[in-house]
């Protein structure tokens, strides 16, 4: 799905209005005499001017402001080739971005070093446009700015949904942590239980990874549904309400090999009569497949981390995740 992109000049115009400045006042505040050429897009805003603009307009969400500039600066127009940031000397631009840091306030002890606003902007870009270990921006026409409520600022209206992509990226990183060899097995089971109980999650993952692993993931999803169908009958016979949550949790525990967790339900069902015809071979196959998937996913994760480490400053990105999490919880 193509994400909308807006001309930075138009965003700049709205930011100036929000700051209560005239064009002349903005030129004086930013110390750029031809300021009006920025708003008309006759001249591109250089990265070295972004800090002065943010200060002059008293912009609160500097990372989103920098993201708005980055995505317009590097996204090609229709008819042009896709841009791979690794191929366009992006490092030079990155070094010119403002070096200001995020004020964490009471949360400053959450991280070793406060992340830079530029790092968060880069995190937004990576979360939305990373594909197959590359950050690539496809050709796209710029859209008119969306209509917004009177109390909504232009940056929130235009790009706030990029935070959803960052949250998904954070979730993937947390899943990797859950697959660490150093984590207790039962903690790992608890970590992946929601995913194991949702076959559609594996189908979505299959669409993303492709290849032979995708076939395994889709088969696992099919087996998961078959196991859940059988468990629904067992739960009902045990006298419990066969809700999707109850059945999903049992399926997750069974797939993870946690027999103790499902034993009481099976015992209660046996007391009421012969068990429904549950194909135990499916469960065995599902457990074996889970082990194979864990190995393959772990291998791909390690490969991805190694490749990304060669092109991105991951320490900065991971520090920034704490800030994103804090902002998300703060609402």
C-alpha cells in the first residue's frame, strides 16, 4: 500500500501559519532572505536549515518535522526509479540534520543516552519503508494536504500514522528478544502465545517473508486451525464456554508443548464421556513444525540484524524505541 506524501513546502506554509508568522517574519526568523521560495517549492529546503526553522516556528514534534522533510526529499516522482537510501549518499544528508536531542524529562533514566531527533526521524523512515533489509522509497505523486480539525496541527494530520509502523517495528524487535536463547522457555512460550493462537498472524507473516519459509508458515496456520477446531469440541464437552480466547490459549500451549496447561480441560472432558475425535497426529506435526519454524525464523532474524547493522546505526534506533514507547503510553 502506497503511503501518501506531501510537498514539504506546503507543510512549511502551514507550520508558519501555526506559528503566527508572516512570510517576511519567517524570512527574518530563519535568516533566509528568499524564504518564500521554500514554500512555493521553487527552492528545496537544505538539511542545514531545518534546525533554524524548527526553532523559529517553535515546532514541538521535531522528529515528525524531519520525517516530513526526509520523505519528500528522497521519494521519487512518478516515472522516476525507486530510491534506495544506501545508494544516494544518505549519510551526508543525515550528518546535516539537527543534532538536538529529545528531552525525556522524568524518563531520562530509561536510556543510557538521550536519542537525537534525527534518529527518531530515521526510525520513522525505517519502520515505514524497510523491505528485505533495504530502505527503499517508491515513485509517488505528492498529494494535497488533508483536511484537518481546527485544533489539529499539520504534522499530526499528515503523518501521525507513521507511529503505527514504528510500534509494529518495536513489536518485531520484542519478538526477537523473546526468541533469545537466554530467555526461560516458559517465558518464551508466554511471549509467542498470542501469535500461536492466531493463524492469521502466521499467514500475514508468510506474505511478508516469502520463499520456502512462507509455505511452512501457511501450513502451520492450517494446522493451528485444525487443532483449534478439535479443541473447541473438547472444551465444550468439559463444560466450559468454547470462546475463541479460551481455545486459542489452549492451542498455543499445546503447540508449545505445555501439556500441563491443557491436562485439566482434557480430564474434565473425559469425565463426561469419550473424547471427541481429535487428530493427535496433527498436534505432533504442529509441534515439530513449530520447532522448525523457530530455527528458521531465528536464522533469518540473525541475518537481518547483521545486514542492517552494516548500514544503520542500530544503537541510536533502539534507544529511540524507548522514547516511542513512552510517547505511545503517554497518549
